[in-house]
C-alpha cells in the first residue's frame, strides 16, 4: 500500500509526481516536462534550488493548480488528536456524559480538527476567506472526498456549514460538551421493561442475569412471564409483555450500563483487577530501607525437566529490590530459605507482610519470625491488593523473563489452550513433551536465570514508583542504614527443620523419641520439655533447645542411625547422666547429712511453742503420785549418783558451744546422771516402733550382702528374707540408684 506523503510548502518534481494528483503527471520525467512547459522555473519567488541532497529545483505549493491543491489539503485531515480529546474530557461536566454522548462529541471533534487542518493547508489567495474554505470542506465531506474516520461518518452522515461553524466556536471556547448528542436521552429509562411494576421487573431481570450470565433473552422472557404474568403494570396501565426483541435490546443495554456492578457480583476477581479502586502512592508510609518486605509465591510460567516449579518472591518496599527463590512445591521451608537469602544480601527487616497461605503462616515460619524479632503483618483473606507491590513484581517477572526461557507455557488460560493444542498435535506426530515445549531447564538452572534477571536487569531499570530511580541506586544510597546479620550460622540453625508435629518432645528414660527412634542426650534430664531441630545433613543427630528456642540444651544422637554401638552409647549416657546428677545434687546431699533424725520434729515443736508463746496456762494443783516401783527406782538412782561422785578422781568438764571446756563439780555430775537415768526410763516406757522405710530395708539387705561376701555367719531367717527381698522391684530400683550414685547416696 502506497504511503501518502504529508503536505508541505515546497515540493520537487519527483515528489509532485509521487502525490498522484489528478491533472498532474505521475512520473518524474513527465512532471519535469510539465514544469518546463508551464515556466515554473522563471518564477523566482515560488521556485528555488533544492535545499536537500541531490540538487534540482523545488516549487512552492501555490504553483500547483487549484484543483490538486484542494485535494492535497483534504488528505491532511483525519481523526482528532489525543490531546484534543483529553482536553475535552477534562472540561467541567464531561464526566456526566454517558458513553453514547461522549462518542458523539469525539466524532464531531474529529470533524472540527479535519476542517481546521483543511483551512490551514488551503493555499492562500485561492479563495476569498476561511468561510469559503469551510464551505468547500463541507462539500468535499458530503461527497466523501475527505479521509475521515468511520465513526465520524456514521455519527454525522451529512454536514452543514452552520453546524460546522457552531462546533468550531464551541471548541475554541472550551465548551465541547455542546458537541455531545445523546439521541436516546429523552426515552432512556422510560421503556416498558424499565418502569414495569415500579422497577421490579428490571430488578428481577438483573438478578437473573447476575445469577446466571449465560441465560438468553428467551429464557429471561419466560421467567418474567412466570413471575409477573402476561401483563405488566406501567404507570397504572396494564400492558402485554413486550416481544422478544425488546428483551434482547434491554439486556444488551443493561449489561453495558451495569457492567461494573454485574462484574462485581459474577466475577469478583475480575472486578478487583479491572475496576476496584487501587489508589496510588500507597507506599509513602515506608520511609526507610528494610522497613517492610512483602513476600508471595506463584507457579512459574516455565516448564522444567522435573516439572513446573513455583517462585517465591520478596520485595523491599522502599528500594523495590527483588529476591526470587525457585521451589519444586509450595512449602514453609521455601519461605524460610527465601528469607535467608534476602537477609544474607539485604540485612534484617523490621516487618514482613504476607497473605494467609498455609506456607506463610506455618508454625515453623511464625517461630522463625519470632526468633528474629520480625513483625509479621497478614493481609485480609481475599484481598491481594493489600500486597500489590509484590503481586506487580511477580507479574513483571512472568512477563519479562519467562517468555524468553525455554519451556515457556504461557501466562493465561488462553495461552495454555493454544499450547495444549500444539501439544495434542505434537502427540499425534509422536513427539515427546520436552520437544514440544522446548523443555531444557532444570530447577537449579531456572534459579540461576532468576538471580541474574533480578540482579542484572530488574534492579538497574528505572522504576516509576521510585520517581525514575533504579532499585540499585536507592539501595546504595541508603546502605548505611542496613542492619546486617552478624552470624549467618545462627540463622542457619534457626532454619533447620523441627521434628514432626510441632517439634516439642519430652525427654524420657530412653531418650527423645523421633519417628520411632530414640535419641540420647545425657545433658538433658528426664521429664524436660524440649524443642527438637533435626540436622538436615545427619539423620542420626538432633539439636535440643528450650521450648521457646531461646536456650540451647545439647546434642542428641540416635545410636542406630549414627552407626554407634547402642549398648556402649547407653552405658556412656548413663554414666554421663549419673555424673550430672551427682554433681547437681552434691550440695543437697551435704545439707541432708547435716540434718539429724530429730531435727525436723524438734523444729516443728519449737515453731509450735513459739506460735503459742502468748498463751499462759493457769497453775493446776499438784498431787504426789508414788508406787513401790517408783520408790525403789528413786533409791537406786540416789545410790548410783553417790557412787559416781565418790569414784571420781579428776574433774569432769562440759563441752561448751564454742568448743572450750569448763570443769564440772561432783554435784553437777550427779545431777546429770540422775537426769539421764530418768530420761532413759521415761523413753523406755513410751517407745513406739515405726515402720521400716524402703531405704532402711535396702541398707539392711546391703549389710547382709556385705557380711556374706566377707564370709561372716548370717542368721538363717535373715538369709531367707534377703533372698525374697532381692527379687522385689524395690530392691532392683535401689540397686540401680546405688550403681549410679554410690555409697554417698545410700548413707546420706
């Protein structure tokens, strides 16, 4: 198709021939002969040497005959430029125009623009004034000799000079709304279906359409007749149900008029992406680097050799930097590894925003963020616009990188349909999927391409959200504000997977049970609750922490999985545990030895006496109580006291509390002996046999075993008792305790 040259003020002979104007030659040679015959070269005001390369002469437009001039000017017309339409849409009252009125206005603007262009391109002096030029434009327009858009010719099939002049005046006075014509405004909303039954019919039709968008007009008509009958009430008059054509026209108009509302009801996702208000500059609250990260995941639009992978993306809201992690399946560990990559390269964030996906709110991720003191912000369910920045970043990744990779499978269902058709055709030819989709990448290779794209392309491109700056430049400008992780090995430890369930275990006598195996850790006593993290490189090794993860307790080893002799491992663990217990209870046992058998009862009685010290009993009358035995005992005591005093050859001394000694007189010794004898007799008359405690029984058995081992004679009844006692659970338990803690425990 020949490209129409745009009109200028000067033309060469070849350019004039290329215009193919009626009445002028169409080849350069014949055009040169025509110019020579007409004597154009002699007109020094309108003919001059050509300014461009190649030499020759060029001629001013007004040397061309009037007829070709008019046609050349008509070719300069066309659609109204976008700035002209944008200015009209920005005028007061333009937002109140419906689609039909705005379309009519734009068609008339195109005609005004064409008329102005025609008058501007018309050769001066050919006509008396602009009115004559406009009249000639109207004639050419009605004769379809002017190139105009189809919308203008449809809206204004016949043009008058007076209408054109009014439109030009309205445009110059910025009143383009006067060009809007809505022919259906007078009757819009006043049809039978619009007003029938006070609008109930229209409401019912819209509800049916929203409920099932695929209902035809015939379906709608049938359901309206079933609901309202064969006659509808319109302004007090009952009219028959309109024909099918009326329903078709009403449905078409209402679907256009209520398109946004119907979309919100029937397709909420489409409404969110196309119509719901998104707003701009919603990230202005983020004023520091690493103040807020957003993370999300999406299946990659690329097929790898090992299947389709998902990409986890993190974006720093302030700098717009990206981190991408490729994962075979969506899982919490992928989120943790993405965070690990971002922290290692960017530093520590203050907060992270995610959606409610199970991989983002998993217990391990919540525990990780809590351990790192990172604030977590969760979007409301079904509100992806609350993390629009990372959604947009994923879209940029899918559109910019993925189509360039082998194995690209398209962005949408429509793309997938085309690819599936290609796959089906290839299957008929016997071609495998990897050849059909050009699948060549592994997941690791896809990861490498994602890293290069994020670091070498994305972060060096100007970003509209950064006022044209690049993410790299913003990050470098604020690098001093980054809080770096001092020890990445500690972060790696937090990323190790916890044991199945919630990772919490109770240390038992046999160790910590994980997946049916027991892991030994002698440094943790039985009954202790622990958080278990598994070593990903050694299944026979686990790391134990306090339940909140704030304190490391020790390493637990499974002998069967670690390749260690189970008997030796258990024995070593027992020995280590015994040493720990012995050392931990040393002070307790020392204190136990300082407590005498009567100390507890004496302390209790002293406390009771102290508590009751404020009570003074009344004196009671005393009566002497004597028996022949008491009189005899009294005489014996006196006799013993006198003999003891006469036989004493050296002074006796009492040991005082400070360790010094004080000489005692014979009278003191006699009184002390009498008191001791009296106490002994009183105790003998009030002894109550207490039951033997388990530890005392074991001590008796231990003494018998010691005597038998030395070859000493043992009472037969005691030997029989020992044989029975050695088979009891009590004996076995105390034997294990003795083996662990020794004689210090037994005789404490």
